[in-house]
């Protein structure tokens, strides 16, 4: 509700002043940061740092001083719809992983191909879970991928949709600098 100041003329020159509640068509937009269980509002911080082609996102509990970061790149089509997203993350014990997301129409068990550099180095991942909007594949970061990250080479991503093969470039340029900033 919105309060409005109301002035009304009374008998003679006297004015009555008061507040009335008016229905509102506006509301406060909730935070886009989901607060994890056990955390309190104001005790959780998200820092977003842009790099060339990549975004570093770090969430930190101010109470426990625990910090979790990931590096993300999103690829969209000409209409602005997401066609691919990948995040470089670490497990609780520090193992580096790549989490890839493709449209749900790709389906569970489908291949996502990554051709690195000139295409001789290839990685094939399989989607292992899907929901109504995305399918997800997760791979470990091996020496070959590390080499291409350091070199900042391009990566050609391919996957199949029911009516077409999708292929596009996902640049690794900027990822090494962003990874260095995480340390």
C-alpha cells in the first residue's frame, strides 16, 4: 500500500490534512542472490567481476568466512536466447570441474563436443541430467584443457537438437586471467 497526503477543504478557510492508504501496483523486487540455508540476510555477499569473455562470481559467508567462486561464460543466439553456458568450479576438496548447460531439447545422454584450438584436441561430454529448461554435463579439467586455457585458444562447441546440429565458437581468451584472480 502507498500512503498519500490528502488535503480537503472544510468549512471556511480551514483545511484537514491526513494520510490515506492507496492500493499500489508496485512492489519491491526480491534479491537475485539466493541466500543459502543457515545464512542470514546481510551476512552473505556476492561479488561479480567481469573479465574478457568471462564473469567471476564469488559468494561469501561473512559469518564463516567461507568463499565459493565460479567462472562463467554464456553464449546466446541472435535473438538473445541462451544456447550454451559453462562454469569452471571446484568441488569441496578442490577438484576443478567444468559444468556445461545446453537447452533441454538436447536431451539426457546427448553428446556435447568441444574441439579445442585447431580442432585436433577434442573432448566429448554427455549430458547426465535435464530439467524443463536445461541439460547439464560435467567434466574434470585435464591437462589438455589446461593447456588450451593458458593459451586462450578458441573452442568450437557442438551438440545436436532434434532438427539441427548446433555449432559455435566459445573463446577461452580471458579465462586464464580470471582463474588467476580467484587465487
